[in-house]
C-alpha cells in the first residue's frame, strides 16, 4: 500500500498549545480523523486572529478548504498536551496552503504526532465564486 508523505516547512510562524479532552476521543480511545481536522481548524483560526483576520473575513471574503492531507505518526490520547504549529505558503493567484505540525509535549520533549496540509481558496460566499488573493492578504499571512 502506498502511503502519503506530507512535506512540511522547517519554519512555522505560529504555534498554540491545546489539551486533548474526552470529547476529542473516538471509539478507539484516541483522537479520531474528524477531530484532527477540527484541531487544525482551531489552530488556523488562532493563527488568523493574530493577524487581525477571521476565516470568513479576509478583506470581506472568506477561506474555503479545497483539499486536505494528513499523515499520522502517533496517536493522541486524553489529557495529552499538544503543540500545533501553523504556517501559510505556496501562494498563487487564488489560494495557498496551510501547513501544520502537531506534537505531543512530554516533559521537555516534543513528539511528532501529525503532519498536515490544507489547500485554501479565497471565496466570495455571497456570490458563490472564487476570488483572487490581494498582495495585502499574502503579506499579512506570511
């Protein structure tokens, strides 16, 4: 079976700490696929907020996710303290990629648990169409 490999940057421009809760667990007693996407979204929202943005308000437009890749390295369990790092790059006319790294914080160690990427487009939700990225949005996110 071929497995995906997510290449992530060495530098991340934002990180946030989150604690895994009971509601994050699935029937296997670890964090499930849907919750990983939710954790990435939470970190992405925090990243945007530090730059004065919201996912549904970048110069009057929103972001829409067009693809996602997740590579699991370790399970996440109840009460794990995790560090989620986020970085935006690979900008083009209509969108860009967010890269993520989730690490489990154990004493003075950071154990890689997840590498991920989400492809994002700037989107006009009112008119249901893609919108070109402005240079000011690109500068704000880098």
